C-alpha cells in the first residue's frame, strides 16, 4: 500500500513501520482499510453486522493511524473503552519510554517519530481480539 499521500516524506518511514507493526501483531479477524486520511483497522460487517452506530452500514472502527500536522496519531478504541487496558498501557509506557505520554481519550500522539515505542504498540495491538472489542463496544452501548 502506498502511504505517500497520507504522510509527509520526513515521517513516512516511521508511519510505514508503525503500520507494519500493527499488521504483524493484530489478531485475526480485523480488516485493514484506508480512506485517504489514514489507515484504519475495523471489525468487518461480516463479523459484526450492526456495524458502527454513528454511521450505520459502516464497519466497527478499532484502530486508526493518521498523520496530523504535528504528530502521528494512533487512535485505539480499546484504550478508550477499557480502563484496565488503559492503565496497563500507561504503566508500560512510563516504564519503557523516556518521554511523557501525550494522549487524549483514544489518541496516542507521537510528536517525535524517533521515539515511537514500536514494541509496546505491538503488545498493545495484541491485547484485544475482534470478539473482545465487540463485547466491550456492545456492552458500553447498553
């Protein structure tokens, strides 16, 4: 896949490496897509027919990687929805990475692409299967 339209040349290698790490560690069942803005990993409608409640008929989003103006954003819906997974990630990040974690609710911002903890991202991606993500998502919707 050609990512040159998604990210500037200075960050292309790190962006591509991040996608490769996710591809390598992602549990079976998720599907990789792109929309011209980023790379997305979703639960396909063939596995979860109700799809995403915000956009009926669209697959359930799980992870997105999007190059923003000043950072590469890793959006992980499991971290947003699962407090235990969030705590685990925050602890692991603090122990392994010499920089402060820059994070919103679901977005991990990598401002310095030379400091992306690829090994930790790989471990994070392995933490939730499509079935587990569906359970968390469906449970949060009540």
